[in-house]
């Protein structure tokens, strides 16, 4: 279960975010959920507000590396859910 690294609290809350950040770490996943899907770039993003989010990089700009790449959130409709994914910022 996710928890605060400082105090161990498991409570959570929602706040608005700019949706902009930078890639801290990434990996190319060759084990997609559907065998016919291409590999996915999984990223750890640190948002401008300091929150870290694990997501996918959509339309990656080249083969990598992606560390320190500026990104912004883009929402995708998938299987009756809205999923936050990230694109490289212009």
C-alpha cells in the first residue's frame, strides 16, 4: 500500500497539479498486457509540485535515454477508464 516515506501515513488527498514534470527514470517494457501490443516506455515522473508518478511515455522522441526529459500529462481513454500518460513537452 502506498504510504508517506516521512511519517508512514496511508491517508491520501487530491490536489490540482500543473501536469508538467521531468522523467527521473525509465524502462522499456517488453511484457505488454496484450501480446500483440508493442513494447511500452514506462517512466517515473517528478511533477513540478514534487509528486512522483509512474506512467507511460506516449510517442517517445527517439529510442532514449529519457532521463530529465520534460513531459506533460495527456489523458487516454482505455477500457472504460481515463488513464494519465505523458508526452514530451514542446
